[in-house]
C-alpha cells in the first residue's frame, strides 16, 4: 500500500526511489500513528521536494 502510494506520487513529483530512498526508512516510525496522519506527514515530505 505504501509502495503504490509513493509510486503514484513519484511521477508528478519527479523523484525516484534512489534519491529519497533513505527517507522511506523513516516511514515505520509513523506506524503507530493513524494512517491519515501518516499520509499528511508523507505529503509534507513531498512538498519539500516540490519546492526544490
């Protein structure tokens, strides 16, 4: 689920798995947080990439 979620955002954002793969390592840290908040946190990460 998480992989497909990132794959969908990957194309428009233009970020590949190699450049921010280390960021995905921190995803399990949000495993104890409700899934909605998890998506918000991930979107914030992508927003940073979109700015640059």
